[in-house]
């Protein structure tokens, strides 16, 4: 845990491969968002814009699911093995927020 801007922040060490994969997926989403911006600038048809927004939502939801899976397989398992059962409530809250 570190202190950033007077706030405690938890950190997670991710493998370079995993971090690279997550960043690649975020770059794809970033490109999709820029594409929607261009579509709006070009006065593209509303239905086409909405389809692209839906694709962005699906991409983000997929990334969030993968990060949650990784979190449960690493951080949560580590916490439970250390008898930190508060992590269970945290995961339940995370799952609720992701929906």
C-alpha cells in the first residue's frame, strides 16, 4: 500500500505479459472511442454510432471480467490464505458494481 495525494492506495504487481495484454485491450477501446468521435464529427447515422458504442461497452465489460478473474485468482486467494476474509465482501461489492 502507498500514499498518493494523501490517500491510501492498494497496488497489484502484474506480470509484464498480463500488463501488456490489458494495455493492448485498452488501446483498442481508445481507438474505438476515437472512431465514434469521428463518426459524430462526420454526422454519421445514429444507429451506426450506437452500434459502435455498444461494441465499446462490450470491450470494456470483457476487459473488466478478465481483470476481475485475475484479481480473484491472485489477490483474493492471497488474502483468504492470509485469513483476510474482508476481501470476500470487497469482491461481492465489485461484482455488483460491474453489472
